[in-house]
C-alpha cells in the first residue's frame, strides 16, 4: 500500500536505468507510418543524449519509399521533419548494429524476435510502448488504412513513451 502513496518509489520501479544504449532501431510492418514517426519522435526527445536512431519494417513492400504523406504532415505539425527518410526492411544484421529494438505492435515483436540468433539479441527487443504498459497501452495501432486522426494518435502514444524512454537513457 505504501508504494502507491510514494510516487517517487513508483517511478523508481517503473523506470529502471538502462546501461549503454546508444543505437536504437524502431520497427513496424511497412516502415512508412509508425516506425519513421517513432524514429523522429525519439530523435527529437533524445536531443543532447548523443544517441542514434533508425527505423525499419518487417516487410519490404515499401523499400526505398518516403514516409506516408499523412505521417510526414502529422510530424511537420509538431515541428519534426521526417520527409527525407527512406523505408528499408529489417535484417538479422540489425541485431549486431543496434543496442535496443523497439517494436510497434505484437506482430512486429514476434516477427523480429523469431529472427534473433541468440538470447543476447532477444533481450534487445522490446515494445515501443513498454514504458506505458502500466497504463494499459501496449500497441501502437496501424494507421495505414485510417485517417489523419489515427496518425495523431500514433504521435501521441509515441511521444508519451519517448519521454519515458529518455528518462531511462539520461545519465547512462
Ligand atoms: P506501418 O504501416 O507498418 O506503420 O508502416 C503500414 C504501411 C504499409 C502497409 C501496412 C502497414 N502495407 O500493407 O502496405
């Protein structure tokens, strides 16, 4: 009971510090909607932390394409430019290149995990919304067949999670 009366204790348990996270990859299905938005949101939130961000899709349908115009517009409305990004397919080599791989939904999580060559690689894979899991949010819904409001929702979820990820990366 006392845990709930002491907010700093809750934060301590919810946000354990992470060690040596420098390169972060964000993964969704097509790499034209959610993951380029997540990449842009994280890069913006982590300014000054000396970290690198990238994104990829579990499928290669859109390889080489710029992000969806609705994703670009939504991010632009929030002062973040992602128009220059180009989609690429996730590869097993990404387990070597990145310290942390953040997936947008459960299917992305399973698709990435199944490609992991060992336990160390499996440990790098986490849901992008993991810091929000206590609030019940665990997936970023795919906005591809939706409308601009669905992209706004992606931005909102990513921004909330990004702020909490950055809390964990600060001071590492
Ligand atoms: P994303 O959205 O995974 O957030 O980039 C999608 C983009 C394209 C398709 C599906 C989802 N597609 O089927 O082409």
